[in-house]
């Protein structure tokens, strides 16, 4: 940021580091061994598709790549469109690292095609004895946050989310502003 920008109150946002997505792979080990929070073997990338041929081709190519490498890694892929107009590319694999690689491949392909702004987030599913816990990666902020749904329709357990934050805060680059911990309802993983 230059002197004039500072003087006029303009701020340049720092681009998120792409390696922050992969922090989930080391965090998963700590979650499992130290806290009994285990992967559910599923992750997804959520994006808003465009009805352009270029965008469709990128999405189709990425599906083919993931399905093609799925024979080696064991990663399975399905796509789900939700009621809000977002597409979920859902990956299933017991290895969190394979899930992170698949999510990152789709993210990179969308970014290289000029569609990085269409990506909403990635979600990795975990659980413990109290139920599911989702770790959500916000690409625009370059940070993670936990989301713990509670019993009832569109209810969340903020207390449980804060407990998870206390357990894993050193392992993941967590979003410091709690008001940016947005819930995602109807997660298909």
C-alpha cells in the first residue's frame, strides 16, 4: 500500500495464500489423535456456475480429471446443485490429503479460467461423539472456521464452534472475526 493510499483511506486486500487450504491435512491429524474429531471422508467445493460454454468446459474437464485420478486415489466425485443456485462438487475419500488435493485442483482450474470470484468456499466434514463439525474455508478471506449444526431447523451450536476453535486454533489459520463465521445450511456431505 502506498503513501497516497494510506492518506486517502484506501486499503489493498492481501490475497489469501493458497497453501492455507492444505492446513486441514495436518489439522486433521491433531483433531483425530488429540480431540477425537474424525474425518467423515467427505469434502466439497461450492461455486456459482455460469451458463457459458467456457465455464461448463472447465467444470467438465475437472470432473473428468478427478474421476480419472480417482482410480489411483480412491476419490469419488458427485455434483449437487442447491436451491440457492450454487453447485457443490462433492468428493468422498477417507484420506483428507486426497480430498484437499481434489478441492485444490478444481479451485486452481476455476482460477486459471478467470472464475476465481465464482468460488464461495470449501467444506470438509468431520464428526465426534456430539455430531458433525464442518470446517469451512473462505477463499476470499484465506481463513477457516468451524460450523457445528445443532438439533432443530437451521440451528447452530456457537458454543461448540468456540470449543473447536480453542482446540485447533494453532493448527488452522482461523477467521478472527466471529461475525464472518457464516453457517451453511443443507451441506450435502
